[in-house]
C-alpha cells in the first residue's frame, strides 16, 4: 500500500500530514505529487471534486518554493471565495512546520486594502479568485514576474463562470518559464484551449475516465407530475431523517421561493444565490457548515467551490441547462472517499436528459419510487428508536431528576411506556401522511387524488408593507420569521414576500391581516420602530386582495403537501 513517505515529500511536510491524520494518499495525490516534485513539468490533472486535489498540488508547491525569498513564487487561481479560503487554510496547515512561509488569500467581498497590505509584507504563495487578482495587478500592488508555479484549480468552473478573459490577463503578467498545473473535474473544449495555449507538453493524469462522475455516488431519479415536484421533494426529505443536503435549482427566484416554502413548512432550510450580499452569503454558509442548517437550496453559480464535508444528498430539483454541470453538482457529496446520493426529480418529458447525463458520467441512474406515506412513517419511527439506542446518558446531570422521573412513570408498565413514547413524535407523521396520495407518475395527466395546495386554507390574501428590507441585512426567510414571531401566526399563513432595499411587501391571509398589523406596529427592530401598513388600499380582513391573490396565481412548483423534517413542523 502506498504511503505519503514513498512519494518523495520532505520530513517537515510528512510531519504536518501525520498531524492532520492523513495516512494514505488518494489516487490523484499518488500520481500527481511525484510528477510535480520533479519541478519542471506542466501538468493536467483530471479528477472529481473531493478527491484531494489541494494536497496534490499544494504539497509539491510548498516543497519547491524557497521560504527565504519574500516574493510571490506560487499562484493558485480558483473560482470562488469559499474555495479560495479552503485552499489557503489547507496550505497553511500543510506548511505549519516549514517556518516563514506566508500564504495570502485574495478574493472579492473583502477589504482590498488589507489584502494589499498582506501581500506587501511578503507572500511566497497567493491564492486568489480571478477578478480580485486582476484588480490587484491593475493597482500595481504585486509583482508576478517571479512566479514559478501557477495552479488553475477547478479550471472548468472558472471558465463556466466567465473568467476566461481575466485568466488570460493574469497569465500574461506571469513569466513564460513558469510551470502551469491545471486541475479540473471535466475537460471541455475551453479547458483544452488553455492547456494548448499556456502549457508545454503537459503530463496528463486522469483519475477515472474523463468527465465521469465519482464512483462513490449513487444516482437516482424520480418521475413525478410537475405540479407535485415540491410535494415529492418533501417526501424524499422526510424519508431520510438524517439528510444533510444541497438542493439545486435553475434560477435565483426558484431557489428563494423553495427555501421560503420549506421554512414555512417547518424544515431547517435556507437559500444561497447571487442576490445575496457577501455578508448574507457568509451567514448562510456558516450555518450550513455548523450543521444548524439541514437543507441548502442553491443555484449552480452560488454553489461553486462549496466544500462542506459529509453532505449526504444532492437533490436536483431542476436539471442543469448544461449537462456537464451535473458532474459538479453531484460532486458536492461523496467527498474524501465517502459515499453519497445524487437525486433528480423530473417529469416524464425529461427522461431523455437522464439518458444523456448517463453517457456523460458513465454511470446508470436507478429509477426510484417516491415513498408512500406508510414508508415515511415507518422510517421516521425507527430513526427515532435508533436515536434512543445511540443517545449518551449523562449520569451526573440527570441523576438528581431520576427519582422524580421514575415516580411520574410508576403507573405505566414497560409496553405502555414504549407505546406512549413512540407515539409522542410518531403521531405527527402518522396524522399528516394518513391517506397520502401516490406521487409517482409516468406521465403528466392530472391526478384526482392530489394533496391539498400549499397555500390553501386561508382564502384571499391581503398585501401589506413594512419598513424593513435587504439593507437591514434580512433575507426573505429572516423576514418570515420576524413576521411570525411578532404576530403569532404560522408561516403557512404568509404568502409571497417581495423584499426590496429599504422596505418589503408581503401577503398574509386576509383573516389574519389585522393580527399581523397589530403585532408589528408596536414592534421594533434593532432599536428602530417598525412601520407597517396595508398596501394597494387593502383593508384588514376583507379589503381588496393583492393582484396575485385576485387571480389565484401560484407558481407551478407549489405543493399540495404540508410536511416537515423530523416531524417538527406544523401539520394539518
């Protein structure tokens, strides 16, 4: 079995690797590290995300640079802020015993003056996103004329994001004598052009086949009617109690709306898309990394470079326009040798695209069946029982309460206690999924047995105004929680939320409009008084409803089913 020592790495790097708990190199590391340590090779490495590419180029670069020289010797270009910070963190960990090695991250959304100051203190390695790196160059804040090693990481993603011209400009500021190391998950024509233009007879290393998917990922698809997509999504989530997933959508609007509806239905979810400020994006990603979020709803662009460990599922709520993007989506799970599941929820007209994706990734999809209500209830019940088996009992803390607990249960025998305990959580799912319809469909014909519409139960809606908006660092999800917390209504009684800069329009069931008005008008936000009013001349309880309510307009994905992860949501 190959170990890191046999790859030719120095003792100080081996010490760092050992301290980080790494024992066996991955396939890309095993092949790339010896080739790069020769010091005079261009290289193209093709491997899926999550296969250890950072160590594959980072360890050789750290061994080859001279820490005594205080100018940039290595440059790593990557597509996103998140990936930039991740690579920087990894390189710093690898170099912990090397002495004076300064690694500086350069990315948008942060103070450029601080980054320029860090560079002028002397950086041997720069890790950068293309746009900010070009800005630094144009300001004359760094000199790349002595760059010896240039890495293009996630090259296909950088090109998909439109960084071709920025990359060309940056490379024109580097010497022709440098070594260029290109790493990519796929090899589209644009990446081939870069390799031909900027590389000299590169060594090519391919882990797996070109453009194929990770072998540790299971691929499944579910065929449902278009209007029942959202219900199917919730059914799949409920069937996987320990799910930790990214749900991909095609548009920013779709991502935000699905996130809002999941929050309303009691799920632990939030959205990540291009309309968020960097501060809002960081807030969402921190919650997701801390696992205080269970479902992240994202667009392809927003999810670029996300590297979060232990993601169990990737769910394609909408298939990507570019089939190759499916490889990037599914690569967010099954990282570092772990397994994962990639799910596509489609209608019958999209089965042909599944066949196309199979050809690209070289793997077959399994056609799944949306679980029945009975299946979901059974899965949730035994997940609860499994938690009881696995829970760690803190004898010291619970000890003082045990006598009182025993006294409370003294009239219940073992069987009765088990039945009552299981029913405490299980009844919620049992009641909700009673007579739940079959969501599986091979065609688009209407079904007579449909779950009730997501927005049903409140009749007409009243449109309202509140003087809070995105300038207050609020997302639609934040505002939904604020409305519910201050008025006492449930999220299911709130309709569309139209978040503006300094104000927001939102809809509530007309029967609750006065309650919301009274609840918000006396409230405050960060010490500022809240101003709330009826929009478009609406009157409480029976005024003219908003345009969308008058015409009964609803997005086609809105579901019928009211569900909740883990049984915590409000159910009817």
